[in-house]
C-alpha cells in the first residue's frame, strides 16, 4: 500500500530533473519528456492520495484528512512534501495498528492458557 503515492513522488522528481537538463543537453526533448512526466505526476499525486485514503479508512482506524488531497493539487514542492508527509503519517498509523494487533494476539494467547 502507498505505492501509488511513492510513484507520484518519483515522477515529480524525475520530471523536474529532466526539465532542467534541456540547456545542458542542447535539445528540448528532455524538457518535453520532463514536462509530460511532471504533468502526469501533478494529476497522479492527489488521485493516489485520495485512493489510498479510502483504503486506509477501511483497513485502519486512521482517518487521513482531506487536506492532503487539496494541498497535493498544488504543483511542485508542495505536492512532493504533501506526499512525503502523507506517507510518513500513514506509516505511523500502520505501525500503530500492527502493534495493537500484536498486543491483542498476545493477550488472547495468554487468556487461553
């Protein structure tokens, strides 16, 4: 889970790098490719966060804010930072759920003895 958000972050970075290499290469091809990848990332980030939010609400007790999706629409560093923050908060929520599940399993095993 969270793979689509990670992919969007990679697309943002790749698009920015390729867009910046056009003057050094002497061709506009990298800039066009970088621009296309950046456009895909701009659309992908909020969609990926939205879809992952829906999954997280169904599978965990964490209810991610809609603000993540709204801020992810802003192009550039805001979108990348929002995606990274979302993944960080998501990881904390997943670890918390796993810890609670393991504790519950431990207590269930202890009660059956």
